[in-house]
């Protein structure tokens, strides 16, 4: 039986950033996602933490196959990847903790 996809937009955030920076970067990622997928419909937003930029990049590379995703890179920090927004990716992020 096919498991239904939730209608949650997940934002994965680098936890090495200060809490205020995490909030701003999460917003940037959500805006980038909304621009990339204007027909996307949502029910909720879930913020999840990853340990560092490298882990964030690893998740971004793994989230494929029917999932929609965008990454946000911060131009003021040498285009460092700070957050990833993904939808339809429940199985990929199920082990991450809320921030």
C-alpha cells in the first residue's frame, strides 16, 4: 500500500548558526521554495536541525525521487549553504530533531 505524503514543508537548518540566524535562514529557504514551486500547497512548516553545513549538503543530495527541494546559500557568507526546504520527503527526514 502506498503511504500518503504529508503536506509538511520541512526546513533543515545548520545548527552551528546562532538561533536568530537559524530563524532568518529558515525564512530564506521557505521563500526560495515558494518561488521555485508556486503551486505548492501546505498545511504546516517543520523546522529541523542538522549538525553542520556538510550534513545539510548530504541531506540535500539524498532527498530525491518525487521530492521537491531547494537549498538556500547565504551570499554574505561566501554562499555557504545554511538551509534546505523540502516537501514530500518525510522518509528522508524522519530521524531529525526539531529545533
